[in-house]
């Protein structure tokens, strides 16, 4: 009976310490939440409008990967990003390139950090850009506040 009690206590201590370690690992990761009011592309994937969380899945790696995931978990995408240096924004923001009615994820910026994360232009974005180049419509960069 004593052996079972000690085994149970040891298991509880082990599980508790693993939970604390897991919490410590995830607490250093910054997560942005943004309501994106339009359909957009991340890499070669099209995602519907909605509330999304954006977080870096590998903060210790030299090759950063961002995960964009809808609040309901039904839509999401991963994209490898590069660091870009700029002016530190007053608030967190996501930036999109717009070509006609098509939007492409471009950058993520964290509040007060002058280093952002920039997505490379996908094949679909380059095609939309060249398609509209001959028509001369305006292209725009759209920035959304995130929290």
C-alpha cells in the first residue's frame, strides 16, 4: 500500500513539473489576435475572413515560421518569414498587400519592436501583381491593428 502511495505521489510531482515546464516554454511566445475582414492568401493557401491568432511556432530557430489560425480552428496556414527592420510601431499590426480585390499576407509587427516578420511573395501574389500591372489599377498595402 505504501509503495502505491509513493508511486502515486511521484507521478503527481512528475506531471505537475511537466505542466510548469510546458507553461514556461509557451509563455515566451508572442501571439497576436486580429480580426481580418477580408479573404486573404498566406503563401499558396486562401483563408476566409475572420478572427485569427498569429504566433511564431519556432522562436529559437534561425528560420522563423508563423502560424495563422482562425479562432474556430477551421482555417489556418504556416509561412516561413524573414526578419525585417523598420520603425517600431505603436501597436501590433499585420500588413497585407492588395491587388484589386485580392489580399496577401505581407508582414507582422509586434508592439514596440523594430524588427518585424516579412513573408516572401508567393507565386499567386506575383501573378496578381503582373496581371494588374498592365491595367494600371492602384495596389495598396493594408495594415490592421492586432492585439
